[in-house]
């Protein structure tokens, strides 16, 4: 494998991981305050279609991304209202909403299938850096969205671990009763972060249709929401590990293609299944480590509806 | 007369099918849909038992005007109503494979009396059989499968000899008395695509994004490679299997990796247009399969090998209406219907405006020879390791080309088949 091919492969892996990275970072915020939005796949789909339609209508991918974020937010709020306010089961509601999103987007989007995109997110080579040998090709010939996505986990890490608000967020996720006693609005903040997570998942979805495949098709996300959901667990709720996880998954999936092109003789199915086996393995490892330490890495109140008292 | 009532009842039921067809995409809703299906199955059975004998169906439709003086006006009309349901893998209007099948379906719908509808996202599993059963219960009199579900269809057809006719595309398995299959010489189309690629490539590396490691893929890749090598002996083919027919993200990723590895002509055996979109973006060429991709990717598509079943399907609909249905029998491949390539059938698509005239002429010339019946699959043909597998002068037969070819030719890089 020559250097140029390796650099291009890394660039491809980073490029296609962007949507997952953005969505997973959003999901991390949601889970940090104690909610898991299992409907992530559905939120991404809604964002993907809305973003594409907005892009087609306005001719601007920026507006497309914004529209994707807004739609993702709105759809996530449906989940938020049902689970956070009405305290219903997150898994049941989440799975139901995914099916709603799948059917609805296929119906509404049917006239947008196989339509040529009028706008798409252009690559933005960073001056000087992009002409560096190897690293320039591998890292600095991406879209702006990808650069921002790379920075996002750092921003989230700063907010979570270096600000008072981050401390409050973690308190809400770890011990909502204590946080409630301290005067924080549990339901309010949970809803707020479900909305923020929805924005990011919606933008991630819109990135798929506007930046990766440049088209809409039914179920275009094809499981990327689930992968983003898994990455949060994989990362052990640590923002910087989200970055590692997203690129690890991206690299594995590109590696499957590379292996075939290079004739490594590995069955193509092996690489298709590897990311999922990887997640299970890492989670088992984590569980085993935690058992010996007697502490858990997930927010203690994750998935539990809040009842005052 | 009873038969006419049965058909009328089914025509009513088919409206329910239209509705459930869209719900079918959501697998979780299937249990509910099946319940509806079961209810209508019971209804359909009870309404059609009097006429349900093997010979009744063709006989009733054969001579509508002749002796039946007492019959009501509806049975004297020369138009025979026929409800036809098409099964698709992947979503409606996927920009490729389903599009050309939808064209053929709608062509069938232009035959007087014929009503068509499609069910999408049909999975390759037991569930497909349930979908077929439900379609029959809802009044489908003909099922056309474009997904290759094989025995999941034919088994159900065999249970419903008196109710339905079935068509399965490129199914070499035995067909029950009410079922037929057809094939098209995709190896020829692939060979022509390979010639086009071989004349345009500069890197001498061409790529293909392929769904699964299945016979039709192996012959498609081999045809592509041999066509390319016939005009460009140094030509190499790199293949990425996607393990899905329809996944635009995966197809985009695979296409990019092929370009990264030096391929400057891309080809799809997958369903959608991602391969040529990547080609447009990366400034390389592409050769389309199934659909004419020239309008989707005007700057990259050299040409496309277009599958067109319209003529065949129109003919079959008319034959069923005339009571002339013919099964392709249980001996498998030798009897299934070959589609003639060329005008009105599978053919070459639009050439890109950038393609030099002599390249276009050469590809069209080779295609014309194929239409005239020339076999381009003649030894010596070597396998990947360079071993001679077909001796000089030996012609490969259709049956071998269709589903026995399980090794790649020299110059192909692909994961183990």
C-alpha cells in the first residue's frame, strides 16, 4: 500500500465518519443528562430528508444543514415530550419513532429519490496545511463541517468538565434528586439537551444527503444512527473517546473495501460485521473492568424517568 | 362467468393491496399487515372456490364473446382485467435497478385491462413468501419478481396453481406449471461495458461496485474484465463487494476507495447512482448498468448497459389475457426465456458527449456483433493465478455463463468468491 493510497484512505474514512461523529456527540450530551434518545436513527433520517429538500429548494447547503438541524430538533422534541415529560419508556417510544420516521420520510421523500442535488457541501482545503505531504491529503482536504465536527468533542469536553454548567449537567445525569434539590430544573434541562442532541443528529443526517451521497433515498442513513448510538457506549461517555470511536468505526468500514481492492483475501463480510463485534467486545471489556473497580462509567440515572422525591 | 366475478372481487381487493404495499416497508408493521392479509385470504378463498379449477382460468379468458349469450355485458367486453403485482428489492425509484423495472411495470400497465402495482423493500427471507401470499390474497393474478427471491416465490406459486401466474427474473431453478422465468445475457452487456472502459482508461485500472458474491456478479465482472482486456491487454479490474444491493453511503465509500486505488472507470452492479456521482466528483469515468445514467452523471458516463424488459412484459401480459400462458418448466435454465438484446430489449444507453467518435463506433460495433449472435467468450481464458481454464478456441456456453462461472479471470482483484 503506497503512502498516497493510505493518505486518501484516511481522508475517505474521516469524510464518511462525519455524520456519525456529529450525531454521536449530540447523543453524548443527551445521555449525560440521563436520557438516551434511542430514536437517533429516526432523527437522522428526518434531518437527512429535510436537509436535502431545503438544499434543493434554496440552492444552499448551509440552509440545508440548518433545516436538517431544525427538523431533527423538532423530531427529537417529540421523543423528549413523550419520554421526559410523560415519563414513558424510552426504548419503546424510541423504536416506535424510528419506524414513524422511516415510513414518513419514505413517503414524503419519494419525489426526491434519484433527483440530482443542486447544491452539495464543497471540500475546503486548508491553505498551507493541505499541501503538506501525507497529512495534508489525509486530514486537511475535507469539508468545513468535518473540521467543525472534529472540534466538537473538544468543545463538549470543555463544557462538561471545565464549566459550572457542565457540572450541573453531570449532576442531572448522575443524581437528579440532588440536582433538583439544588434548584436545577431536571425536566427543563433534559428537554433542552434532547433538543440539542436532535439538532446535531439532524445536521448529521443532512450531512449524509448534502455532503456524502449528494442525494436522497429511502432509509439513506442505513444504520448510521445506530452506530452513533453504539459509539457513545463504546466511548464510555467520554467526549474525546467519541472522536476515537467514530473514526475507528469509519476506518473499519473503509478497511473492508481497501482489503478487497488490495486483494487481501479476507471475506468482505468479515469487515462488514467487524464494527459491531468491536462494539460488543469493547463493552464487555469495560463491564469487566468496572466490575473489578466497582464503579460504572455511564450516568447513574441514565434511562430513568425523573420523579421528585 | 364465475371467473369474471372472481376477477372483479379481486380488483376490489387490489385497492387494499395498494395501501398495504406502502406499509410493507416497515417490517415491524408486517404482523398487522399479515393479519389483514389473512382476513382477506379467507375472504378471497371463500369467494373463489367455485371457479378454482386448474383449467378454468385460461378457458374463461380465452373466448369472451362467443357462445355465452346469457352472460352479463361485463364478460363480453374484449378487455380482460388483470391485476399484476411487482416485487422489488430496495425503495421505489432508487435511481437505477428499480427504475428500469418500474418502466417495464408501467409498460405492462398500458395493456388494456391490466392494473399494476409494486411492493418495495421485499426482503430475501421467509417474509418474502408471506408478502407473496398476501398479494395473492389481495387479488394479484400475476406476480413479477425482480428481486431474485427464487423459491420464496415459486413455492407459494406452486401452492396456488389455479390462482396466480408468476414470473421470476433470472431464476434458473425449476418453475411450477404457472410460473415462468427469463434471463438476459448480462455477460454480453458487461463485455461491451468493459470494451468502453478499456478504450477510455488511462491508468489501466477499472473498478466495479458489486452487491454480493453471486453467479451474476462473477460473470458480470469477468465479462467486464475480458471486454476491457480485449482492447487493452494491461487492463486490471478491482472489485468491492458491498453486501447490499442498495446502500448509497456504502456505495459512495466503495467507489471512493476504488478511485483512491487508481481506478479511473467505475461500474455498478449495485442499484443506485452513487458510483457515477463519485466519478463526477473525482473526475473519472463510469459505465452504468441497469439504467441509463447519462442524465444523472453527464460528465462521467461513457455509456450504460440498459436492461429493458418492457417488450417482453407487454407480450406476457397479452398472452395471459389470451389464455396462452406458457410455463418455462421444471428443467431449469435450458427452458427459461432468453431476452434478445438490441432494440426494444437490453441495449446500450446514451454515450457521453465527451466520448470520442471512434470509441463510440467501436463499442457499438461490438454490440452489433453480439446482437447478431457472436459469442465473445472464447478461450484461451485464464484464471486469476494465470492458469488456463478454457482452452483456445473453446466457446463458453450460455448455461455456464449464466450460473456456473465461479472463478475470476486474470486481472481481477476481488475477495475470495
